[in-house]
């Protein structure tokens, strides 16, 4: 690989907690990004028929949104699209 080739990478700023584990530094999403994350997670699981783990990986790799499995699970129960409301 030479210096002119593009590299597909996602940079996530982390902080090291008291337990020694690394957690995302910006834990709270602004309301517009939170709504986008709800809609994306809902679409990936319901429309694209992905599992929650696959949706988590897709959100991180494609959309650069890091969400826990529990967050995605609660997003699915809170957010309802117009097709699901029918």
C-alpha cells in the first residue's frame, strides 16, 4: 500500500473509565443525531431484516454511529415508523 491509497477507517474518541475499560467520550447524542440513530436502527432491523448485532456492526462501519445492543433494543421499542404503525 502506498501513501496515496485511501483507507476506510472510523475514528472514535474514547475515555478510559475507573474500571480500565474504554468507553466513547461523547456518550450523549444530540437530539437530531439520536432521532437519526433510532430511524437507522429501526430500518436495519425491520426493513433489512438484520439481527441487532448485525445492525450494531452496520451502524458502526457504515454510519459511524456506535450504539450498544441494549441501546438499539430500546430504540426499536421506542421508535415506530409509519409502516409499523398501520
